[in-house]
C-alpha cells in the first residue's frame, strides 16, 4: 500500500513517505522512502511479505546514489562526431536524439534493418522491458534484440519450459521455504546475494529442517547447512544424475507420482544408469557416503525442495544440468506438493519480468514465441500493425555482440541498463567488437565502462524517480512507485523511447505513461504463458503484489503452481534424458586450476552503482584460493596476483581460505579495468539456452606484487592477440587456441587428452546381424571445438561363438571388430577419419540370438 504521510521538515518543506522497493536483487524488498527535498532516506517495510523488515547493505545504501556526484545529468556527445577518442561534450536532448535517429537511418539504409540492434537489461521495469521489445520490432523493425538476462536465467528458463511448460523461477511463495523439511541448494549463496531471504531458511532450521548446499566453496550459506558437498566446478550434471541413479537403485522413486503426473521417466532413468556412485565420486569429488545421505534426506522428508542458481546453470551444458535436477525432483515426487518442488533463484531485480515480455530475441509479450503465427497475430493486433511487419527471431546476446561491426552483424547498437564490457564473457573480445561499430548509444545512470566507449550517452531516471511494475523471484508482480522527480534535464526511459520513436516516424505506437503501457502489456500478455491480464495497479496496491498467471481481474492470481497439473498440453511434467559432458575447457599442465566466478555481499552485478559507494562497500577485488595452492604458487596472503586464461589476464588480491577446493579459484565479477573477471571467461554457448560457460574454465596464477603494490590494479596487463574468428560457433577451434601465447613446452601445444571406452560386460545376443548397445557407459560425445580420433581397439570374448563389436558414429556403423570364440583381438586404428565436435561414438555388440556371455572392451581415442 502506498503511504502518503507528509512529514514537516525545516530544511526542505513538505516531505513524503512512499512505499516502494529496493532496486537491487530479485527479492525486491519492500522499503519506505522519505523524499521531497533531497537527500532521500529509506528504511525497510516491516510487513512486506518477502523481507518482513529485512534489508541488506546494498539496500540500505541505495538512496545514496540518487544524488551521487558521478551521476549523469545531461546527454553527452563526442566533441568530434565519429571519433570516440575525442572528449564528450554536454548536449541537448534534441541534439542527442537527432544524432541517434540519423545513425539508425544511415545504418539501415546501408545494411538493412537488422543492422541496428538493442541490448537490454534485467533491471528494467516490466513497462520498460515491454516497450523496449516493442520499440525494436515496431519502431526499428529489427530482429536484433537481446538482453543481459541471457547471461543469467536462460538455462533454467529453457529447462523449466521444457519440463513444466512454464518458466516462473519460484513456483511457490518464498515463505514455503520455511515449511520445507529439507532444502537442497545447488550453486546458490543467498546469505551473500540476498541476505533478507535467509530469515525463511533460518525459520525452517529453527523448526528442525535440514539444508544441503552444493558449492565448490564453503560459503556463508554452506556454513549453516547440515551437509555441504564440494564438487568440482562444472560437474553438477553428473552429480544430479548420480543422485537419480541412487534413487532408482535404493527404491526411493515415488512411483505413484511418476505414473500419475509425469512422462518420459524410463528414458531419464536409463540415461542415469551409467552414473553409479563410485564413478560420480571420481567425476565430482563428492564422497559416495554424502551422495547416499543426500538422496535419502530428500526422499524421506515429508516436504523437500531443490533450488538451483547460477553456479549450476551458467555453463555450456546449463540447460541439461537444470534438467537433471528437475529429473531428480520429479522422481522424488516433489513439484506440486506443499512446501516442496523445484525452483531456480532469479538474480537480477526484474530478472523474472524482464524475460517475459519481449526483450529476448525469440520472444513476444506473455512469453509468446516470436515464430508462432498465432502469437504474432495476437500481439500485432494489440499493437495495431500487420503481423507481417514483425521480424522473425534474431540471435542471442553473445552471438549478437560477437558479430558487431561485421558483415551481417549489427552496425549501430543501443545499450540500455547494461554494462557489457564488464558483464559479457570474453570481455576483451566484446570491447573490440564494440569498437568496430559504426555507432554506439548507451543509456545509463553513470558513465560505465561501456558508456565510456559510446558515441552518445543518455542519462536516465533512477528507481525512486520512476513508476512501474517489477516481478520478483516468486512471480509476484509489485509496484515501483515514484517518490521524487528526476533531476532537471533527465528523461526516464519511456519518455526517451517515445521521443526517439517520433523521430523515426513511429511515435503513434508508443506512450510514456507507465500505467498506459502496463494496461497494453496486460492485453498483449492475455492468454500467454505469463498472463498478466487480470493484474492492475489497484490490485497490486491492495494485495501486496499479485502472482501471475492471472488471466482475469476476478482471478485470485497463482501463488503456487502445479498443485493439480503442469502447464503442458497433457498436464504432465516431462522427464528428459541428459548426459554429463565435462566443461568446455579442461585444465592441463599450462592452465592447471579451475576458475569460477560469482557475487560478493556488498557488490551488485557489474558494480556500476555499488562500486561508487565508499567505505567497506568497495574492497579490493580478490581471488580466493586454498592455502595449499597458494603455497605451490608462491603466493602469500594479500599479494597481488595475475589470473590468466587463454582469453585474457586480470589482477586480484590474494585471499587465502580453506573454504575453497584446492584445485579451484574464485573471483568476483563486479569490477572492470584490470580486474575484469569476465575477460577470463570461456564464451562457449549452451546449444539450447545460448548461455556462456561462465562458471568453469582453465586458468593459471602468478604473483606479480606485494600487498602494498596497489598501483598494479590500475595497470593493464598484456593480453592475448585478438582474432576475428567468431567466438561462439561450434565445430570450430576455440578462440583460445589461436589467442594464447606459444607454450615453451612443445608437448603441451596440442592440448591432447586420452579418452577410453572400457568395460567387462555381460551380454545376450539378439542376432549376428542385430548389433545392440552394450552399456550407456560406452558412449562418448566429442566436445564442441575439439577433434578426436580412435587409436586402437582391444577386445576379448568368453563364449564359444564369434561375436562382433561395432564402432558406431552418430548412429551409423563405422568399423566392425570380429572377436573369435574364446579369443581376443587387438586392432591399431591408424586410418580412421577425424571425429569432429558434437560427434557421438558408441560401441555395440552383435552376437547370435540367445547367446550369453561376457566381452572385454577397450577402445582408446585421443582428443585434440
């Protein structure tokens, strides 16, 4: 409820207290902002249901940024147009918008409509995210739009849509966490990333709940857990499959639930068969005893939850990893039960709403698909245009960034509420691609690292100066209420988009009134997966937020999904078989440790806002490493350390801690410049979600200074030579293999790895002309970007009959290896074709029908 209590003050006349929300994470804590004259002050709302009076350090300091001296208050243009090395000069809005409109016209005239692109943000209100997607398709008529949420929620969203037919990060209210008897958190550290939510975890533990945390580090969250599993980064999928294997083997599967509410279990069960406990321990480093304890705790609890976050999802196999945890939750019968289920913990402030209404390259409002004719017709009717005018889907975020300034790529880019120079993977490459643009526009609060590279910089209103709605991680639609006007000369994003649309001749399609835009969003989303049709500003005020889907004003909203059916055509959840593959880049002698990244308590995202706050809010960027690794590397506490990968190098202060695995290092991603963590990151993409491999890559460490050598944090480090090869494409060599400096050790230059398909396996023949798979373990998928070749085959046969082992490539027989009765064979393979990335290799057996026996198999391959 909005509170309009006027407070008399001597210094600034009438001040007003407004109920609104913190601008940072997806918890969207309720706060009361006192404003009128400046400065504004805030305090948490005691009775808002998500935070109940809680607030973290970031929230407490949010009002300090409203009048920060670094804030942008006027548009900026280059003093020499077209020369980004020239200084910025203040400009009028008419000058800035005229320059943008001219650049749009020039780029589209020369290269086509898709030569102009938009990169949005997960912190925008629903109204602005909706308007931005509409602006791209109606004003610019371009397919080139995506947003930074592609780097956040895309893997979990893709998996949830496949399995449940709907993507709402948390399909139940946050208070259900306190009711769950067991909670499993995978790659999530809410104690540091959203501290007020921990009251629900604490309440559950006080009532006897047990929590399990899966994380390579002993985080603040893990420190309070009953059980902490520390897997190698990038092995969560194998871990989940191993738990499903144990659930099946120990008869812990809820067979009645599986039969009544799901499909596809048999295929998922079969895919999990090769993940027996000892093998999973070897892959993940998690002891077998802990695996057994975990699955029993989940299966035997009266209510249990599986919660995943970016640690599990920000991988090139992130969609399959999320699906593996969904498979486990479904096998145990959790989704749809009270205080139980699967959920993903959304990160950005409007990470949920921002991905529902059109910022993604393949999406229309309401989570409709852009390539669906019925969806196109519905939204086009709301917008008042012909469906044929709508572009088809474009490419994902990193793919768009990776093609900037190239033939067929974007030539003029508009970045709104995002700092891609810091937040995108392989950040050095992204910076080079931005430099190749004909024209770059950035709208932001401060002169971010990305804004510093722009032709035009636009100031914008801050969270307390605008109205609109946000959708938090529960799917609760809430109101951001304006508490004070923006400074003179600052437009909010809706006003800016309207004025620019007018210059492009499409102004009649846009409004700068948030309520008008939201009412249009309601109509556009009606009947879609994310249906907001029944949500009004008045209902939000009266009900402390409304949960979608809410198809009519008479509908109560949907706090809990899946209680009766899933959002699939038949109402059943989908199991999908998934198989583990290692991270896209493996450690080796040259880069011997695994690098992973994440957030800190006092910082947020790229740090554009929080790095400007003084005192303890801005510590030095650190690299966390185990004391044993530090000793081997000659690194002491607080030393200045270079962390280098095949893509770049960055500088951090050493933080020694036994809370992290000895083969892993952790760096925060909130800094740019010399400490840009994302300059190090592998950009290989998930084939479904297009998520980059943020959370695991190969790295090496080197001490470069003593604790007091602070000047090193401002000194650029030597970086690998650039390459023009697209970084994201599959079946091509990794950029790292051309970027990295030559090794002094010739034997490491090829980065080869041996692979073996081995086993002693019983069989029953189906016919000498009917080869059958022997075991799911005898399958190997060549990693994208690599090439493999078979080197030899050895085999033995215990029976009195001839059997034949068949080497199968992508389902087609490639070589036959006959093994005589009670005999063996050894075949060197020197003339076998290369097996490119993505190729699936299997071993099958052909034997006379009904023949039983055992074969010994050993196929050796080399991977380059």
